[in-house]
C-alpha cells in the first residue's frame, strides 16, 4: 500500500525545507495541467455541476501523483534523482526536491 502524501503537514514541511524546489514543481505542474487538459480529464469527478471544483494535485490518487512526480524528475531534474522504489514514497519525493534544491543552488552560484 502506498503512503498518503496528501497530508498538509508533508507538503508544508517539504515547502519549508525546499521552497525554491517546491515552487519550481508548482510552476511545472501548472504547465503540465495545461498540456494534459487536466480540467477535462477530471471533469466527471463531481456528481453535479454545482459540486464541480478544481481538482488539485493532492486530490488525485497517490499512484497518479507519483507518476507525475516521476515525469517531473525526468523532465526538470533530468533524472538527477535516481529513485529507489524499495524506499518509502515520502522519502523518494523528498529526495527529488532535495536534489533539485542542491542542483539549483549550484547553478545559481555560476
């Protein structure tokens, strides 16, 4: 069973520790949502028009979240973070943002 990364404390903690990396992910995610027509994909999730709301990243199944994070790792991090699928998911996600934070800090110095 996969961990639940929907907990606010997980993402808040990640944002406090790696603010630039998480903000980079949010920017990338907004572009990704446009690319895949996110609203159309999840349009039928609500029972009625009155109940329709924006489906956020943390609202989708954890397996989909992880797939999107893998794509982010491939496209933005250029697979800098070699994921170890035997580790817990929260550790892998933290590793992605940690590596991106380190990479961007190095680039910013030059």
